[in-house]
C-alpha cells in the first residue's frame, strides 16, 4: 500500500482525493484490498459496475470480441456497434445513435446537435438552458453547462452560450427562454452530483410544453440515471416525455469506457458526414460489453430494483441522525446530521464503501446486489450515521 501511494503521488496528476484503500480484486458487490479485507460496494464505481465486478456474462462477451479484433477505424463497418445501436433504438424509440467514450463526450455531442439543429433552420438560436446544481461533465463546454460555481473556479472564462435557471421554477424557465432566445434545454431528471435531487413530474412535463412551444431541443442527461438505475430503463420514461436527445454512459459500459448520444425524430438527421467524430467511439470491445449489459436490463431486473429501493427507503425511515432521504430506484441520497465525510470514513472502517453528493451520503449499488449484502451494508450505514461525533457536541 505504501509503495502504491508513493508512486501514485509521484507519477499521477493529483486530481483525486483518494481513500487509503488499494483495491486488489473483487467479485459481485464485494471488493478486497491488499490486506484481504472485504468491503461491500455501495457505489459500484460511481454507477458503472451495474452487474457487479467480474460479471461473467459481460466478461464472456468482451473476451469473445477481443479474440476477433479489438479496434478498427470508423471508416469501416463493425457489427458490435450496429447491434448495440439497433437495440438502443428498439428499446427507446430513438432513431440514431452516436458513440463516444464518456458521459462528458456524450453531452458535448448533444450540445453540438442542439446548436446545429438551430443552425440548419437558420433560427439564430444558440443559447442552451441548464438547471442550477446540474452536472454535465468537466470539458470546457460541459463545464459551462454544469451550473455549479465550485466547478467553474480556475477555468474562467466559461464557454459562452449557457444559461442556468432554478430547478423546479417554470416561470424562471419561461423568462429565460424568452430573454435568451433559447435553442434547447439540457437537464438531469435527478441531479446526482448536485445532491441527488429529483425533479417533479409536473416540472418535467412543463419543460416539455415550453420546449415544444418554442421549438427548443429537449436533451436529457441519463449518464448516471440511465440503464436501469432508477427502476426505469431510462429515467425520462417515468415522466412520460419524449426527448429529442438522450445521453448516457457509465453503467451501460459495465466498466469499459463508452458514451452514447441518442437522437429522436426531430434531431436524427442533424449530424452528417464530417460534423462529428471519435477515434474510439463505437469501439468493438466496449460495444460488445454494452450490448450484453443492455440485453439483461429487463422487466424482472427493473422490478427487483424498485423492491430494493423500497427496502432502503423503509429501513432508513425515522432512523437516528437522518434528516431526509431523496432519489429513486438505486440512486439514493441521505441527508444526515453528521458530516458526510465522517460517515464515509466510518463506513470504510466497518467494510462498506459509500459515496458523497454535496452534504449527503450517496448510494449507487450494483443493480443486482444480493439481499444479504444489501441488508448488511444498510445496517452498517445506519450504525455509522447514528454515531455522535465528539467534536460536534462540544
């Protein structure tokens, strides 16, 4: 551990505040460090390993493709990305797919599609509305779309053309659309990094109505909420809306990097030859793994996610030290009386890995986490939340 930490500090850019754990191996929802200590993983790599570690079906699909070829240029046709695109369109009703390598890249593509849609119409519109407390990525454009000041410092001036409004306030949205001649809106139905804040059904339907009245493009960021995470294949489906663009990444890759931008009927013809591209987009191995993931997000799995979610919400109800619980499915935020950092550290000590979002504990376990592991993890989390910190009582 000491050698790894020292070399990490020496050779890797210091952009991450790592916990003092070096992961050696794992299976399912259990990780092991270099000393053999086990941890129940309630974060799944920040919503990535949605079928756990060393998922056998995913591994078989990846290895099978590796034994054929690992990469070829997008100048040629490849079957894995075509199969994946077809399945995505069949399951969502979207019409076209662009593949990239991350959520930020998927959102960059969405931004370009919104701008080009309006440019093709010669509308003169280019401003894109996002919601305060949103998170859309760390590239310069997606950073500007991310309406959180803490991510902006050190990188000013921001890329122009983005307007942030208060989530939940339709009047503010209407005013921004009018004042800025908006081209489109990009939003998450549940703001993950912003504190696990779900948007109301009425607000999302209001977004759809305003966008339609003003010929705006509706883009839903499903990087974290997508691929079964909320108990729906994609979270927007629970709101009864039809987006023009849907972006996703994280969980659908199963652990390999992939970004996906899906375009609906309104936007399917926007991207033409030479208007966008990605060297590794649609990589055969990543696409084969993603296809195996997507084929298994079925109704049975989604019902199981909802049942596990109900269990978590019920067991947290009224527990000592808990102020509120937010989220949907297996994307849950716990607002606590204790400092979230202290709870995270105590959970690690007791063998459970949890995440943070603002001042909340954030849970993003594997969608197929076993009930025994889930119960044990929740018991430990509840225990750690209830601890009274001496320094906070002085």
